[in-house]
């Protein structure tokens, strides 16, 4: 029985992210937000993403974000404000520019 509601926040639709989403959908209630941050070119898309993120967080029990990037930052910050749990998957490119790793 599905009882947990997950807001799945992603920056794009890559195959491995899609596989995780499909797995979650088998066991949980899931909503998806494809986060767009383009303040100069597509302000309306950015505003829509933020509104979808806020309403999704209010609906969900937790947020799940692929990659520690801007979309995950906002998902975690807003989740904390609304006292919701959040999970961020570090996929690799976030630390690729750290020379000592």
C-alpha cells in the first residue's frame, strides 16, 4: 500500500533518473518537478518551476533531488521551511572540479 508522497525534483530527463522515478512510482505516490532556472531568457519557466516546487513540497512528505545543484538547493531550503524531509543524490559532476578528490 502506497502511503508516502514524494516530490521528485530533477533538472532533466536522463535515462537513469527516469529509472529511479519508475521504481518510486511502484511504491509511493510521486509528483515530478522538472526544475528550470533561466532568469534572463525564460523567466516565466523559472517562476513556474518555483511555484510547482512550493506546491509540490506542501503536498509531499519528502523531496528527492537528483544532483546537488540549484534545483536541489531550492528543494532542500523550501523543505526545511515547510518542515519536510529531503534527500539529495550526489551523482558525480558536483564534485568533479575538486582537484583533491
